[in-house]
C-alpha cells in the first residue's frame, strides 16, 4: 500500500496517519524504476528523479536523554536532596512515570532502549567488559535486532548520538575498527562521545567523533568538562540541522557519562552542598521517603524497606569516616546538579528550535539503580578511609577518581531494596522517566502503568506512524518485546500493555506478570568476591507489587502456588531470550586484536590508541625498544605513554636524560633516571619490566611487582624494583594524549628527535 493511498484512506476514514502504519515492511528497498522516457537525446527524453525518503507527515522530532547510574530517589524532582530544577521544569510540562523499569546494568539497558527487545536477545546480558561466548552475553549487537535509529534513519529522520556509548565489543574499539557495532553503523549518522563504560570527565581518554579519535578541545585547567562538551556539540548539531533542514524530523540520543564514577564536578558546584549530608544515609533515606509521599511520587500506602544486612549503619562509623563519606556525597550531589544544568541547556535549545512543540522527549533519569560502591567508597582505587582522607578537599577535581560510600547508593534507591546490579529488586531496576510532547500531551501529572525500557522504541514507532519492518538491510528481524505506552499520554487510566517482563543480571533475576513479582537475589555487591555459582540454592521471594509498591512484604510462604507459577514462567522466558547460562562469565576464546601476538610495532604518526587495542601488559614481563635519532640540542619528549594521570607509566626524554615514571595512582610515583646523559645521533632505547615470579597472595598490593630496567645502546643505565598498575587511559607513541601520566611535562610533549618506531615484545 503506497503512501498516497494510505493518506486517501485515512482521510476518508478520519484516522490519523500516526494511527496507521505506512512504512514499507522491509528497509533498504531496491532502487526505484525509472518512470521517465529515454530517447536518442535529451531533446526527445523525459527525466524522472527518484523521490527522497521522507518521514510521515507530521512525524515528531524525537529526543532521548539518558543519565547514568542515577537512583530512583536521587533527584529532587523525585524526593531526593539534590536540586534538579531543569528536571522539575520538564516534569511540570509533561508526564512522570514512577513504574518505569530498566535492566539494572548499563549496556543492557541501552540495548533494550535502542532496539525495543529484551537485552539478552540483543547480546547484552551484561556489560561489554564482561562479554562471554554465549548468544545472550557476547556483546555483539545482533543484525536481527535493528536499532530504532536505523529504522528512523531509513524513514526520513536525521539521527545523531552524543555522550556515552557502551555497546561496542571491547575487541572492536580501535581506530581501525571493525566499525559494524559503532553508533555510525547502527543507525546514527553522527556520533560524538566516548566508547566504553566510563571515562574521566575532566580528561576523557576514549573520545571519538564518528570513528576518529579526537582530543578534548581544552584542558581541565582551562575548564574542560565532558558533559559541557557534549551539550555544546548536541546544541551545535541541532542548530546546523534546523538551519539546513528545518522540515526534516530528527532523532537525538543524548547519553551522559554522568553520574557514573568517577564522580567529578566543578568546585563551585560541590561547595553548594557543603554540610548537607552530615546527617548520614539512614536519616537521609527517611527524609527522602517523607518527601516522596508529600510529592505523590510514591503511593500513600508505600512502605520504606529496611537497611539490608551487611550494610553498616551511619552511626557505626567513627567521625573521620563520616566526614569523608559526607564529602563524597557532596561531590556526587554536585555532579548530578551540574549535569541537570547542562542537560537543561540542551532542553532549552530544543524548545527554542522550529517545530519545538512537535518534539517528543523521553528523559530517562538513570539506566539502572544507584551504582554499587565499596562500603567506604574509594579514591584512586583506595577503599580505606585512612588512604582517602588526605585528599578529601580534592575529591571531584581532575586529580582523582572518586566514588561514594555504599550507603549513599542505598539511600538513592529509596524506598526500594537494593541497588545497581541487583536485577531481582526494584532498587536495581526502577528509574523515573519524564515524557514531554507539547503538541500532543495535554494532560500532565503522574503515570503508574508498568512500563519497561524496551517499550520506548515501540512507543516511537506507534506515534510516528512507522511500522517496524520485518526485514532490515536484508536480515529478518526478531519481533519487538516492548509495547507502546502512547495511550497513557492522555489517559491516566489506560491499561498497561506490558504484562510480562523478566529481569536478569549476573544471576540476580526476577519475573513480573500482571502485578506480581517473583525474585531471586543471588549475591550482594559488597560480597562480590564471595559469590558462588550454585543458583539453584537461591531463595525466591514473592511480591504483589500492584499493592506493595516497594516490595516490602515477601508473600512466598503465603502463596507457594503463585510463586511456582512465576518461577516456571521465568524459566520459559529465560529459554526464549537467551538468558541461560546464568552469569555466563566464561572469557575463553574471547576475540581480541592482540591475541596470539608477542611483538608489536608502533609509529609516532599514529593517533591515540585505547588500551583495548594495545598489548596486555598487566600480569607479565615485557620490553619496549625505540629506534630514535636524537637532535643536537633540546632533546625531549614522549617515547611511550600508557595510562593517564590516574594511573599508568610514561617513558620519555627530558633534561638530556632517559626517564621512566610509574604512577600506580594519582598521588604515588616511582622514577628511574638514566645515570648517563643521552648521546646524539642514532640511539636504541630499551625499557624492560621483569615481573617477580612469586605469586602474590597479598591483595592489598594492587598491581604487578617487578624490576624496571632502562638501557641505552645496550648499556644498563638505571634499575629499580616497583609495583606497576594502570587506571585506564590511552596509549601514545611520540606524544601524550588526553591525560598526562605525570606532571613533569605538559601535553602533548612531542618527541623532538626522530622516532622511527617503537616495538613492544611480550615475554
């Protein structure tokens, strides 16, 4: 049925195009036939131009905004203690959904959001970092689960993604790809952001424009901050789009790195929250609960669930620990408030653009519950209170990677049980979403229908009038798992069309059906190293969530038959969605760019390389050689930089000497300097790391213990025993990128001689 005929029929029947699917059933159609006339010359011929693809008439702009690791109760809009005026403003203009569910972990939620399918069926049973060789866990985005971006793009939309992208397999993250699973090959015509689970907000090390590595436009000292950068980029893209093609609808996906760890925010924002969390997480949770009731965010009969066993009470800690923890939360609060402001700039731009009233916004406040954290939090991977206290006034700044204490995460999921990773309970899976569409949503307020992140794509197809195709780019598509909730936009009593939904991450699992939830928690985040694989011993709980909003009352003993029924349903859903084997963490045979190689050659004209694309130097001995020609004077610069200021090593030339610096963290370093000055002319530099053979059983030592040895033209010129570790970052040859490992130089500190090549040999 062609578009013209559809419009005629809908006009006759009085049905809007948004209520009738008008898109072709298979995307990537063959070239249209020529309908003109071909004569001997143009004089006796008739031209015919192929019609460009156009979106359905009246199709809205679509914007999805996704925050990272924000709990249900963190934002002030939902009862939290953190000021979020921009979220408040949008909520007043639209609808707030308080029964919206995610998957409890990052990559999985994003896969479900962007495809409309259950996360295991896309290949994301976990995050890409923990991919394993099973269909539901390999992090290889299935061609049979095309993204909503790809469908909209082929139906006349402009598409762009900004911010965090955590859905590319680890072994495909490099400047040479393959790029099949990057945003620009999954439906987005433009991408600007980082490609991994988290990054330094002051000095991102995996920043890409489309598929090209790029450096931040300014340094942290000059005010660079990642959320500001992506907001600027998205605003610029909108301005360009609406200047050139204002009548063409767009799909904008804006996913912040915030507020995932490291928790980093400008000092002036942190200072605003000074002293506001001295009350502790137990009291904060009670205050949030009271505000939620007053605001109507939760039902009047909802109950506050108790602190779980294993999580210490606030008052059980000594004063110094409480002082540290309060400061950690001040940093986190500032991080979210600052993010709210920057996202608000984007929202304000959207509202000033042409056709702004016909822009549908989904603002998803968190991709899972508050982030699982160490009991004491951590600073630069040090989770001891004693180790963190000396840097308490620097937390949030560019010198440190910081993370708050576990109790704050628990407070952020008020009134629910548990937090991120615990997919069995709402503390891990419940996140608010705000929907705004001025032209079409006329009734504002709360919506409490059960909805899931995989419903967003189905809703988009519903309201745009684009039927999801059975074939995309020649591949038969798996059906959508989500259901449209568009009917709830103007009907507070509309029934939820999403009646069954399973949840599973790392063996923590649950099943929802028609107001009931059966849940089996396998582990707790703070005993992660003690988890076992005996899933059959997990205890199942039962909740009637239609009446028990917070899952406060376990009814497993009262209704054993209902529990058994739901357990059987989970098993059926698990088989149908590639959930088994539970927590399939088997990394044997995982693809890699560097497997089965022992010698690597690099050149100084290469771009920054992510650490996934360079040899695995952790846990082994290795050596690095460099063929160079030294200048007559002013010899200086990087030979190899590995890591960032938060951890790593750098091999360089300065003050006429060869230098090796090891930084196991932001505030510790070991240095070896050659005991002779550098020769001129051709030089062979050698850095060796000889790892100790003794197996370390002391887990307080983080890194590899061994000997660092420097040589020039075959002569040993320096040696020292030290512990090497790395905290993320990048790999650079001939210059440093993104984040300097050491403060002994300033970026990019290019090598002033001629660096012919650098070879890495694994032993």
